[in-house]
């Protein structure tokens, strides 16, 4: 009788383990596509003159800063995400779960560009740090730093809707 019980327990355990393993491999969670929600405008400034005006979303909470543009399939030509931190510090980003190639621009507390990470590769978890402390970080479609001639020292100004 003990042997039969052992085989039954062993068989049930194996069945549960195998069914869990199969479920995790074959199941996926369908989530709705996250679309851009304009929350304000950002002005890229060069020598005090407006170089470009773009629509932006803000990443201000811990959750928004941790998520960034993850899971997005696209970003418009004149759209971006502005990360706002309470103070300057060394910052580092990565492209985990991010499907859009990006340019990442780091700005200091005075809103002046201090560092760039251009053409960040989608889904790459390599660290993309600022070279100096930054308080604001702007994510744009890859290639915009060159296309719009954004340089260290250029400034930003922004307003919320």
C-alpha cells in the first residue's frame, strides 16, 4: 500500500511540475499598446533661440522613471519623454523592454546638455550612463541628436499642459 501511495504522489508531483513548465513556456500576456500621451511641450534651445519644439510626456514618479518608454512600439517624429529628477546625480539607463532605438540626452540642473547616448539599441541591457551628473533626461528617436544638431551646452525649456 505504501508503494502505491508513493507512486501516486510521485506521479501527481511530476504532472504538476510538467504542466507548470508547459504553461510558462506557452503562455503570453497580451497587453494593449501604450500610446503617446502629450503632457507638455519642450523647447530645444541653441544660443537662446528655439531650435525645435516637441510634444513630451513626463516621467516624474519612481514608476514612470523606471518604466520610461518600455513596451512602446513607436514614438512620433516630434515627440519625446522627459525624465525629471529632484536633483542632479549620476544617471544610467538601459534599453530593457524598449523596442524603439533612442537618443538619450542628459541635462544638468540648469537645463544645459551635458552628455549624450546616441542610437541606443532596442532590448540591449548595457548600461548607458551620463558622463557627469544630470537632473533632466530627454529620450528621442535615434538620430535626432545629429539631425537637429544638439550639442553640449544647448538648453531646454519645458512647460506642462
